[in-house]
C-alpha cells in the first residue's frame, strides 16, 4: 500500500490532522506540565527489536521491547500487560502493554521507535492507570454485528485513522471513552485527533456496527483505488475508457465475484486492460469466476489463461 496515496485519504478524514515530530514532542511535554491529564502509550512488545541483553551484558526473561524501554529512563514507568494471565504467558508477553509515560527519555525513545515499526500509539486521558488499563483490556475483544467475539488490535496505527473516520461521534465516545487525544505514525507521517471524553459508564463489551465495518472497508478501497490509478497511469486502456473510470468500475465488478484485497482488484484490472472491461460476461469466463472453493486470484488467472487461448 502506497504511503502517498494512503496519506491523501487519511488527510480527508474529519478531525484527523497531520503533524510533525516537533508538535508530537511539544504535546507530550504539555500533558505532564498541565497535571490534568496522563500520557499513555499502548505498545506491542513483539514489534520492538531488542536482543534481550541489558547494558551490563546480562540477559533477562522480560519481553525484549520492555527491556529496551527500561534502559532509556529510570526504569520506573508504570505499565501492565493488556492480555489477562489466563490467556497464556506467550500471548501475554507478545501482546500489547499499557505504559504511563512520565520520563522524557521514555517518550523520546518510543517516539523514535514508532516511526520505524507500527507497534502502537500515544494517547492522553484524565483516567488513572487502573481505570485506563481496564478500558484498554475491554477493547482488546469486540463483538461483531452478529455477536461473535474477536480480538481487536485497535491500537494498530495502520487502522486508527480509518476506524475513527468510520465512527460517528457517539461511537467515538463509546469506544474511546475517556481518551482526549490520539497520536500515531502511519503512511510516513505523524497524525493526531482530539476527542471529547465520555461521562457515561464504560461499555464493557463494545459491539462493532455494520456501518463501522463498511466505513473501514470503504477507506481501504479508496487507498487501493488511488494506488492502482497511480500504478497504471501510463497504460493505454483497451476500450479507450479513461483509466480512473475503468478502475472505479473494476471495483464494482470485481466485488460481485468476491474481490476484497488489493491483489484481487489488481489482478482483475490487469485482465481488463488487456481484454476489456466486459471480459467476464461470456458464459465460459463467468463459470470459471463463479467456481466455488477457489480464491479469486486463482480464478482470475484461469480466466486470463482461457482468454489468451481464444
């Protein structure tokens, strides 16, 4: 996924602003000086590179990313695992942790780390550590619209903007609860959004709506569409249709046959560019594309092979 195209889509989401690293650092300093809010980070330890060796050459059984964090400041940062002990030691240690940030060295190191790997985000809240930890743990598992439970990496910076953009203000209040400000790095850029904390009781089991899922999907498709237009902008189309219109129609047509990923749409578009936008309408090709139990990209490859032999 192209950073440029994704950044363009994110910049159009209401309430989400691009900021530079200086603004990130200034906002972090302002939180602690005000004394009215707390600065937190949710970090997925398994993504932070470290060999588990301390400064004096000894080894530790702590998660590597946490060991590295300890070496930055006083080692007194308050933190806890977000997965409960009963979910298994390996999952707990590889999963996310909540950290209350007060040491400048810790903030600086995590800011630098998050520009390199999509390991988490920063946020501010008036809630104390235990209250905030309880909220974060509850958001790790969500209900789908059909009430099925699933793990949610809501702190993944690659998804934050699209999740916010898909939520109504009421849904933002319910989901983010007492969070006041989110800061994350994605698509080669720091982003920030301000939230209005909710006074309502915490919803312990948050249920995703159909609209939220559809909104997130739509944003991802916007990015994929822009990437394809940019990638094929020098290619001459078979039926002289403007490329932008052809790509948009590709998304409509391909989704009828189950396309859902960038690779699916790209495969479909490549056939369209050679054989025309109506290639799928012949009985033989339509039969191939509707064959069950095969991934779409394989069915497209079979259809393309058939078209090349006609």
